[in-house]
């Protein structure tokens, strides 16, 4: 029996989960600690509360070890964000949140120096203003003294691993989110990015997922990189059988929809579709699209709470299920929805601007969010099929969003695919089992996924042909 600790940080919350892998290769989970994450505004910028994270991680480690021996621990987080270390290993400044506006306008300025197509052909990553590439460019332009004081850049999971162990290194899956890593060589795209005059010297060597970070300083527990990127962990835990007829959707604050492929697709068609070739675990590539996700619902919930109308996610979903389907549709990735002060108002204004009747009331607004995600799933899946020549019949939905049964059914209706929902804790499960693989307890990805199938229940959703026809019509209207 191996007891392993996954430290899993998301944009809304973090948790410590102990996984026990039995001799008959079944995994059980125990959440020992949960804490909020979220950004904090300091001066003009939105930061991550790194000291607070460290305290919470140490609390999780203490609670885990109180229950028995831990054979290893590892951290995963969201992508792109980073911290800077000085020459003596000191933290130079708190990491900046990816939703901070410092990168606004940066894409156009950067692509005027090196064309977008040229960068994509090398790194294969979807162009988004929040990417590390644009954050580093903004840092260089706006805070040159911070750059001068820095000796090393570490992405969030690497930074947290460093604070726990004193070992500073960059893990592959998290590095791949940066839009700065050569998708084929898995080394920094220094030559391609040279005209940008970025501080590439801050980027150290990249180590593979599963690498060791030494031991945790206070307990001596071995620290292993599972796959530093949370989506890499979540996709590893997709309970799929062998074959190419399935897609995944990691559903949470972001919806990350994609296919697992053996090598990156760096064609002009892929660049035009603005897809991303992120590094997966154990040699795979995750061809995917970032979609706005349940961020829309989360921000609506916060807006309603500010007005004194606090509702749970289950309550919001029940109200949405009673609302008329497909009454109004928006693009979940429209710039006006990226970080509005009032999400319901932003949705109403976007509907009005596109010639639609804005949703009235809570249920109609949440239904608009969920239907719009379903439509985006359909459009995205068709694009992925075109790029790869695959025909997708099964969509695996994992992560916290897989608990939303209404959205799962909408996804089935919109795509025409059979939806298999679960496991909910895919990110933590992937983290744990990838550590087990690094310990030599699991041989490969196929065995890892067989353990997931044997250990955790799933729910199946079949498409309603009538609703699928309506989504096909909606997709045709949006394309026209």
C-alpha cells in the first residue's frame, strides 16, 4: 500500500489529496486539506498570494503525515504564470495573475517584430494575451529593474516545489504552456524569439515529467513532478480505452477540449484555428483549445452574491434547467467576458450587440452560459476532427465541471457524442498516479488509465437527436 500526496492548486481553490494505491492496483482518495486561492490586488497589479499558498501547502503536508507515511508528494497548478528568483535564490516579487491587464495590447506589438505564424510554426501554442510570452514581454517593457534583479524564472508548480525543497528546475508540461518552448525539440525557442529581446537567460533547462526535486525540507518526503500542469494531470486520468475515437474535456474555470496525439501539428491550418500543442505526460502531445469555461457561471454567481442573492452552483443549475434552451448564445471567449466587473451585465450587453434578446433573470442567464459552452464545444470538436482526420464518437468530461449534469447533457446534445463524465477529481488522480509511475509502481499510461477505470465511477449521457439538430442549426448560423 503506497500513500502519496497530491498538492493540486487551481485558480479558485487548492487542496491536498492523499491517494492510497493498493496491492491490487486500486486507488482511493482522502482530501486532507482545502483552501481558497484567487488573486490579490497590490497596487496596480493582480498577484498570487504565494506566501499564503506556502502556508497552506505546509498545512496539507502536516495533515497528510499525521495519517501515516507518505512515499512522495508533488504539485500541479494552472499554466503560464511564474515567479522570479534573484542571484541568491530569493523571491524578487510576487507572481502576477494571468488576468492582470499588463499584457493588453502586447500581442500586436510583439507580432509586429516576429510574425504570429512564424512563432506558431516553432512553438505550436494558441495565442492568448495571458501566455508567458506576453507576460515576459510586458515585464521587460514595464519593469526592467525587476528583470535586472532576477537570475531565474520558475513557473508556479516549479516555484512551489523550489520553496519546499530548495531545488530550482523547470518541468516540461508546464513549460510547454509558455508559448516560448520549441514543440519538437522541447528546448527554449531562443533563436525564433531573439528579435524580441526578451530575457531568455532566465529560463533554465527543462526536465521531463516524473523528475525528482529532492526532498521536502521539513519532513524529508521525496518530491516528484507529476506533470506540473494541472491539465496534463487531468488528461492522464481520462478513463479512456485505447483508440483514437475519443476526445477529452477538462471542465472547470476553463474548458480545455482536445485530443491526445503523438506529435505536434504545426500547420498553417492549425495556426489559423488558434489551437495549442501542449506537452502531455509520458511523451504525448495535447492538441487542444482553451475555452472560457465555467468562469462565466462563477462570475455570475459572484455578481448575484454582491447583490445579496447568494446561490449555490446546484441552485443556479436547477434554475437554468427550467429556462428555455438556446434562447440566447454568446461566444464564451469574447474579450468583453474576460474580466468584467459585472458578468450578467456583460452577457446582456453582448447579446444586445449581436442582435439577440438579452436573457432576463438568473435562470435564463446561466442557461445562456451553458448553452453557449455547448455550442463552442461542437465548433471546437469539428475543428479538431478536421485537423487530425479523426472521427470522435466519445467525449470524456473530467474535473469539477463534470458534476454539472445539465452541462454534461448539453455537451452530449451539442456534439452528438456519447459523454462519459468523471472522475471529478481527475487532476488529483492524475497527479497521484503519475507520482506512482515515477516511483516504478505503474508501467505506462495504459496501465494508469486502467487503474482509473477500476477505481472511480462515471456517468454516461447520450445525445437527444432533436436537441443535436438545434445545435447544428445554431452552429451553421454562427458560421454564417
